[in-house]
C-alpha cells in the first residue's frame, strides 16, 4: 500500500512536470505560428495526458441470480390471494396437483403466519 502511494505521487509529479512543459510549448507555438496550428498543440497535449493516465481496474459484477422455483407455500398462497370469496380444498388440489394432506399442511403454515384465514370449513381467503 505504501509503495502504491509512493508510485502514485511520483506519477503525479511527472504529470505535473509534463503539463508545465506542454503549456510552455503551447505558448511558444501560439507566439510563433498562426492560430490554425494551436489546435494541433492542444491535441498533442491531450494525447500525452491520455498515454500517462492511470489505468482503471475492471470491477467484477455479481452473477445474476437464477430464478428459484416458487415454493409450495407460495403457489398455494398465490391462488388464495387471487380470490375474493375464497378457495376450497378441492379447488386447491385441482389447481396445484398436490394431495389433500400436503395442502392441509400448507394451509396450516399459512394460517400460523397470519397470511390467510378460514371463512368456512375448507374455504380460505387472504387475511
């Protein structure tokens, strides 16, 4: 780290020295030659600065996250959330393809979390 700071300071000093030399040369060119030539002098100054400029380090981007499949709880909750009057156990089994025991367990979890409530026996709505 200390070496890096020393190197950067040395580069900065050389850049400042080059900048001063370029300014002196530019003043001499302006005095001796017409204005059309001064444009070239400015272009030379820019190229010198660009060659000595510090290189930027590329930052690694994080890999995009892969889409995870929805969990069983999420799919059942999404179906219940879409209805206003509620969804019965038979409709949940038909839409998801899960058996009655799995849906009963998922409904139990959702009720414990407070996301759904029971309207009637086997009919569920969003809380």
